[in-house]
């Protein structure tokens, strides 16, 4: 059997912090967005993950959906390109993230009672998924990140939107 | 302060994150030849760690051209996969419309301006968008030759892959 090519995540630690390059899925249904978190954390975020070397962001989203949800989604056109600067667990991040609208098969479980609708595994970590209401208050109450997406998830731009977001207390050089 | 370019090797290949300026005056676009390496590029450079792309480009314009640039909207966001000088590149590009002071315009001189920055020579030229100039130019990335004469009026996402996937 041929050996699989080595996979290299695009993330790089430099003296001032970490550069990371991500691709994410915006999955909307009836005023809700599908969010995920690792079972060891409290922060919710969009499904997706780090882009690998040589991989377009669209392909990265397709791959992550299959890995995390165990099914294929239909990926639309780029909706949001986010540059963000923030500190997480005492580490400074410079992150680029490309977000695409994704449509899942109709039989993917949809529930609005705030309970977990799906569990998955990504590498070494267990993931859980739930549908959050897309209004900013609800996202904030659920500790959803990044905050730069508050206010845009329910009205996706037809033309890609570019957002530069600098977190509280941060400065971009 | 130490500067860290967002350009790094991954498994013997290279990831680059660049920002560039689309400067168009009187039907001409400003391009830059660096160190006579045979390639032309739009003015700009690599983004540094911790630096927002817009600030990065203002810095690059100042360092390379030596004139203050005013940033307009982001026009293009690109993901390019290509090979040059026996190395594979995965490059992200952000292209902003930029304007220079009013007296910075095509004047028939070529090169229009020559500058030196960090040991490199930069030769700037104005190239007509509607003539043979564009087709004769070895402009990188390649798709710019097609896109620059008919720039979209809204942010456009371009994925360019010249790898042989066969």
C-alpha cells in the first residue's frame, strides 16, 4: 500500500506569537448556526480547522466536515475572510480564517433545545455540536468565538466580506 | 523590534502570505521589477507577524516606492499554488486598490522610479492595460494579466492552481 503523503498544518510559532490559517463552515438552519467545541473546553466555534499545506481553503472545509461530522456537505462561495489578532491562554495569535456557507444533508439532526445534536472526534479530541441561535446575545451567552462574527452569521454576504478584527487590549503592529 | 515575515518552510516547501497594491492611473498599472530576476510583480511584500494586511501594505508602499499610499478597497483575495526555482509555493495574496499622490503618474519614463530597500533594487514601470505591454510582461502571479484590465468592482476570491494533478 502506498504511503500517504505527509500532512502539514499551517500554523507557525514565532517569537511574538502564533500564526494560524483556518477554514470554517457556516451552517445555518432556521435562525440557528451549527457550533462545535472540544469536550474539554467551554468556547464554541464554527466547524472547521487548520488548512494544510498545498490545500485550498475550500478543500480544507470539505475535508473538515467529513472528518468532524462523518458526512459530506455542499460548500458555497467564500463568504467571510477574517484577519484577527487576539490573545488566548497567554499566547498571541495572528489568525487568517476563510468561512464558507455549507449545506448539510437534511437528515443531519436539528434541535433547538440547546442540547448536543452530534458527537464526533477530530484526531485526539472529542467534539460535540449544537445549534446556537444566530443573534449576538445568544452567541455571546454561549461564549462563541470569534466575536468578529457576531452580527454577520444570519445575513451572509453574497460578495465576500473582508474583516480585520483586533481583540480587546490588542494592537496590530 | 524584530520583524517576522509570514513566509516559512513547511516540509521542504514554502508558505507565503503577501499583500499587494493595484495602482492604476491613466489606464496604466504600476509594476515592480526586483533585482532583474526576470519577473514583474505588483508593489507590495510579505505580511509580518501581528500585522493587519492594510497596515502591512501601507508600510511596504512607503519602504518600496518611498511615497505615501492611500488604501482603497480590497479587490482580490487569492490562493495560489505554483512552482518556481524548484520550490513549491502555497501563497495567499491580498490585493488592495491604492492611490499615490496626484503627481505620481505615467510620464513616459521607463523605469519611472528606481529605489533601494533592504539590499534590493526596485525598478517601477507604468504598463498600459490595453496594449501589448501586459502580454509581454512576465507578471506574477500569472492570472493578474487577465484580471487587471477588467477588475471586478467587488471583492473577488481567486484560486489559482498550476500544479499537475494528474
